């Protein structure tokens, strides 16, 4: 197992290890022999063209879709054994927002893993959920039906739910997609705050122009992982031209020419 040394000189497992991960839909490979390793505190964007397997990488790592081969370790263990330490923020468009529930109830769902099946959220969990909504600037909407919120507000509710879970590893599937400027800044601020606390974030991201602004690491994926590393190391014009088949906009800023 690949490990890194802690400040005390002992070793600790990586936050996320994906080794040889292959996923197929029918006979078509969606992800092929993928390797990704991230240390604690990593803030990483998964970047690639449409149909590249970005969401599949997250879902396969979580065990939501079956793997043909490969293994995944979260903090040195199978993800099933680390379930309480893993949070998932799905694509907003994949959720049935007409389900009759309030904003506060959705956020309190983030406490279920800690409570187990037989305990209901109580005063402490309610206070935690309200605190997370306050952090996401949604406290005044706690009793609102989730269907009544704007798209950006709905996204912030999901982020508040993940925040309440207090996980160690966060998988986020396009958290910036289709949101307003206020929500975009809220998402970026939250991810940076979590990373500073030693949490690890792996996020599918489409806007190439903002990768250097919001992320420290990048996973370049087009069914095969083409590069993993810091943004300075791997997020440059040569790699992106190969990743997108030469269709990277010329005006994307902050890219090296190498």
C-alpha cells in the first residue's frame, strides 16, 4: 500500500487509492484500468470530454456501479468499511426535486450514517443541520419545500448535507454546473475550507478556465486516466489538447504552453 509519512514520523494510508479500475456498460468500456491516488487534503478536479467516464469514476469508487476489475481503498480500507467517512454530492439534475420534504430534513439526512438505522435525528442533529445551512447562507429557508428553491439553492442544500456528514473524503459530481455566481463562490469556498481541514475532495468539473483557480490537483480522464498530479504539473496545453483531441479553446487562461 502506498503511504505517506505523518508529521510524527508514522505512516498513514492515502485518502483515496484507485487501482486498475475498469467499468463497462454492456460491451462498451466506460472506464479502463484507471489509477488515481490522492493524499489527505487533496482538492482535485476530474476533467475530460463528455462521455469520458468522469461520473462513472466517482460512482465506481463508491460502489454504486459494478466494477469489472480493479480495487478501491478509502483511508486504506474498502469503501464499504469507510461508509461513514465518505460523502457524495450527486449531479443536481439526477435528483427528483418534487419529493415532498423540507430543506432542513434533507440536510439532516447527512447525520443518518452516524446515527444508524434505529435512532432518529434529535436536537443535536437539528442544530448541526441549521449550522450547516447558516454556513451555506440558507438558514432562512430551512422550512421551505426543497422543490421551491432555485437550482443554485438546491445545490447548496446538498453541500450542507455533505458538510453535516463530516466525512473525510468527498465525491462531488459537477457541483458548479448550472449554478449562479453566488453559489459558485459558496461551493469554491466550502471546498477550500474542507481541504484546509485535511478533507479530500474529488470533483467532476467542466469549466477549464476555473480549474487553476479552484483546484490544486487534476485528474485528466478520457476513459483512460491520461495524467494525475498537481495543476501546475499536468494541466497544460499539451495534455489538454491530447485529452480533447485538439479542441481546447485558445482563450482558456492560465495554461502553460508545454
